[in-house]
């Protein structure tokens, strides 16, 4: 065998070839076929050989792309008997759903509320086939399948719920009009429609990410013997444009690595994003196929309908397949809107073999293929794809279903770039649609130009069929269930009380206090197994390595190796029933874990207690969108921002210095944000969180909240818990000490100031308290503000109550009642954090904070830089008192000079 000139080096060159003559014969045979029958025939033979080798069990790398044809040929589709349904009845049901989806959006457009029509029009059969044959409901095992519905397709889901009697016309007429209490949310929002929607899927990209981790969490529940949910399947319906979001593909490798064959992505490839083609000059289906195959997924392409079978049978030269592979998506979109003559010239006219083929085709046949016949619009092809996905074992499956955006809506909608923004059809367009769908709706039903809703009747064959199919599959879908779960028993007080005595002379960071508390709570016989520790890679940073050998790190494969630190007490232990989810460097993946665990009480009827601990800078700032998703999905659990604060994480610098996470958290109504200063505060907040979210909630108390705690890595002496402060810890403020109770010597009639501080800042305030007394004769009382945000929310509620005519005093005013001295607030965050309460403080109020960018330095230098250290607090306190005439103005200058400020 002669090497070609300029041969490209190959990885095979480094392997011995035991029979070079045989290798040369194979190469020569391939050259001969190429010369005699053309490159298409040679490529076909090679691919057939590779498929045969794969089927024979030979370990070969897979091709990343296949031709632009269906994965499952028509001959391999299920027969009518295997299909097991009434195709004509399902066609009628789908027609009603198409009509009502378009009608509700059009009727709503007169109110200016908008809505999307074109997406569901393209995906109707993708949903209807699943609802009639595949998607399991919750009535059998309480879990069923988990459906991530494409957000812009929500009108079609509402239309189906209307058909089966779960919604009425009044509901449809209140689409996107929720304030009256009887409306339908724009997209899948569980908090707004909690009996129907399980999973929020807009913002785009979060649905696919969450679906992967939901499927993974299902395996976790099964492997840990919490609940066997191996029968549950996760279906995620996505748009091809949505796959541009980085979150959409962020966890593909995880799904393949862990063999999540309980997961199917259905990507609606209508080739259009919101304002134009997804890949105008390229082919999104081929790109996605390569991406998913490369990640280890099983790929099923359902591109063409049965009308194309005749064309493929005529393609003896491979010219048709070559042309389909080279035509860019935007041109395919154009064919959808052009006549047969244009298609003959532009598509078939590029190759003599295609010209000859086109001569055998009528104009009607060409238009049927290019305008109507898509794999995603034919139920038998969709059924075959779904069946193949469920039968495939060892890897997740992605179905790439080609459709037409705006299908059946008429020429004004179908495949138009602007159809995402088109909110209504004209009366004539509706009548054309009616005729196309063969619906029994008369012209007389269009009263005053208002399109009517259509319904065949509650006892019609269509409705009976729909309900019988759902009953056979386990009840209605989608559906969210609020299970009547018994409150989890409260853990013994011993775990919480362990911090009441303080740490004595030993220093302890609040991060360590939290980890020690959780370690004790996980030992609880009743609830310990329900804790789900989640950490993105740096468990040892947070002192969690002690949990490795006792709880194990979850892995579906267990531990197939001997860990390098096996001879150490706290070695790295993985287990199939491991309790810790150690995700690696992915905050987004960890949040997706948290969402799945925090909503298991509804999804599976199993209350789980997740805590996700992370660098606080990389939580809300990086994944705040998922925190909103968590709140929308009514999740419960503990988010823990560790190594918190702008000045506390020594040396790390700007990108690690969190001075604002409580500000972002404050914007989320479901987040209860706390900045505890001491270990006993951490314990009290966790105890209260367990009661509220998982135990006996008080009347009118919303259990569907989650807690955000900031904890610090700075070891400090932990004081004993004062008596009578539990209410203050939970409500957000209590007086830790007074100048007198601190044993400080003060002159008679000393000026007084109140120092409100949160988190680690309380230690600077306590030092400032001593300096003020010893060097300036000023009495300072120190308060712990455990939650500026909860204080603000309480005050906002009091304001709202006053407007309702109810007398209600904010807690912050009650706590400071009778105090006539000024208030100075300080935290390790920007001033906006403590300033949340400013308008409700009746006393003279001022604040200090770490505004601006962080920097790398020691804690002491950083605090001096931001003006929040003890000496800076003293100067600010003196300045506040000087303005009131309670200390000489010269004292402020003197203090600045003394402390070098």
C-alpha cells in the first residue's frame, strides 16, 4: 500500500499493523468503489459496515452525524395493532386543541396581553402522541412521569385541559389575566397554577438543565431506598433555538455518564428561533445530532413524513440525500412558503439526477412534501420515536423532530420569521383553519367578529377517548400534586442546644458551626436520611470532609477504584446509596440538584431536606435565575452562602468578595435571608426553618419558602446564648448587650448610640463598643441584626395593613421603642443591605458598608479600606453624635488622627 503524498498523521500510526497487505486490500476496495460507483456509494458502504460492526459488539467510535433522513424508516414503524390507538380520534382531538389554543390567544389579544400561537401549532402532535400513549400520570404511584413543557406551547396544554374538563371557557378567557384570581399564567408557573404545572420552563435553558438533574435525582431516590421511582420517565420538550442557551447543554455529559435512560429530550426543530432562523446558513438538526452523539446520547431523528418515502425510493444515486444535507435551514424555511415551480428550480435544479427525479413528481406531490410532510407532524412517526426512546437502555435519548412553526395556521403564519410575535388570526384565517381541520364550527358562531371556542361535548367520543387514554396511563397530565404528608418529626433539641453554651476560649467559624449542626441532624433516626447535602466540589473548604466516610458521595457506579486517601480517617468514599451530592465545579448543576430535591415532596410525595453550600459570591450572583425557578417551583430547603462577606475571605480578591448576595436574595419573595453572627443563631434559624418548611406550620404560614444563610470562614469565639432572644433571632433583630451588661466603665450621663450589626460585623461592633467606652466615654449598645430583609418585609406588611385600616407596628419599631439615641448599622456588605430598614427606624439612622469592588488583602487591611473596622465604626459613631451636639466636633477629627484614618 502506497502512502498518499502529504498523508495526514493518524493516531493509528502508533499502533502495530499485523497485516499491512490486508489493510491495503480494504483501502483499494474502497478506492475502487469510489471510482466505479461514486463517493456516495463508498460512503454508504462504509457506514453500513460501521453499523454492522456496532451491532456485532465491536468497540468503534460512533459517527457524529448521519444523513438528513429519519433514524427510523417507515418500514420499522409500529403497525396499527402495535400503535394501539384510534388515529382518526386523535386527529380530531388534536384539531380541537389547535383551534382552542389559537382562539384563546386571539381573544386575549384585544386586552393587549399577548400570547404565542405558532409554537404549539408546530408541536401539537409531539404532545398529543405523548398524552395518549406514553406520559404516565400520578394516580398510580404518586410520581408518574415528569413533563417539562416548552413554555411558549402553554396555550395548547390549556386547550387540552379545557377539552378534558379541567378548565372552562372563563379560565381560557383569563389567559394572562391573573389578578382577579381565576386566570391562567402565561407560561408553566407552579406558584401561579399549582394543580397543573410542576416545572417552570421559562427562562429558557433552565428546563433542559433541570430535567437532567431531575432524572438523576430520581435515580438517587431509588438507589437510596427513599422511594422506588424507576418507573418514572422525564420528558423535556425544548425548542431548537433554546438549545443556544449554555444551560441547555451544560449537563449533557452527566446524563450520558450516568446512563440516564429514564430521560428523553424532545427538541422541536421548526428551524426558527424567536425572530428568525436558528441556523440560517447551517443545519441545526445536524449540529445538535453531533453535539448529543458526541456527549454520549442516543439520537433519533424524525424529520420527514410519509410523503417523502416515494422520493427516497427514487434516489438511486444519492443526489436527494446530498441535496438535503447541503440546503441550509433558512432555505428549507423559504421552500415552505414558495410554489412548486420555485422548488423545482431551486431544490431539484441543482443536480441532473434531481431534475430527472422532479420530472416524475407532480406539483401537488412536491408541495405535499415541502409544505406539509414533516416527521413531527405525523403521529405514527412521533410514536415510533417515543417508543424507540423508551426501549433504548444505557443512555438518554434525544428526539430531533422536524416541524413547521405555525403549522395549520395558514399562509400568514406558517414558517414566517415574525410569527413568534403574531398574536392573533383574522376571522377569515380562522375559517380557513376550521376547514383544514374539519371542525364542526359554523360561521354563525362568530358573533361580532369574536372567534368561538370549540368543544365536542363532555360526553362526546373525543372526550371519552381522551379521558380513557389518560385513565389507562395513570390520570391527568400535566398535573402537580400536593400530597397529604405528615409533618416530619422535629429533631431532638440536643443538636440545637449544643451551641447555646458557646465555644469558650475556642474559636469557631459559623461555617463550621453549620456543618457540625447538620452532621448531628443527619444522625437523627427519624429524619436523618432525608437530608440531601449538595456541594459544588469544595467540600473540604467548608469542613465537610468528615461526612464523606459516614454518608458517602452518591455515584450510580459506587466506588470502582481504591481512593488515594483510603488509609486516612476522612477518605473520599463514593457509594451507590451515598447521601452527598458532590457535583464538581458547577453551581448551575448544584442548583438544579437542589430544585429537584426541594420539590420531591410534591413530585414524588417524599419530603427531602436539601442544603446546598457554596461560595456566597458564586451563588446568587451566578445562578439567581435558578433561585427564581426554585421559588416558582415552590421548593423548600437551605441555601448556605459560605465564605461570605466582602472582607472576610482573606486574599481571594474581587471575584470572590461577596458584598451583595443579600441584596439579590432580598429580591426573591420566597427567600428568607439571614446573616447570622453566632453559632447559636445558626442553630435557631435552622430549627425554625425545619419547623416552618417540614413541620407544624402556623395558620396562614407559607411553607413554600427556602432559607438563605450567610456563614463565614473567620474563626471567632462563640458566646453563650442570652435568654429570651429566640423571637428576635427569627424576626431579624435583638439586643445582644448594653454597654452596662458588657461591664464597661462609663461616665455619668454618657452619650449613647445603638450599634446594629449582622454576621461577622458584630465582632467589629463589639470591639468598637469597648473603644467608645474606654477612649471617648460613649455608651454603645450592640444589636445582632440576623435579617435585614425579614425586618423590611415585616415593615412592608405593617404598611400594607395600615392601608387596609388595620393597626400594625413594624417589629423594628417595637424593638427600638423608647430608645432616644441614634442608630448606626454595619455589615460586611454594601450599605444597601442595612439600609433596607432605614425608613422605618424613627431614631437618627446611619450606616456603614463595604461598597465597591473587593480586593486582595488581609481581613484587617480590607476592613480598613472599606471603612468598616472597629476604629472606623468609632469615628462614624462620634460623627453621628457630634451632629446631635452630644460630643464635641473636635472628637471626630481627633479620632481620625488617632486611628490613622
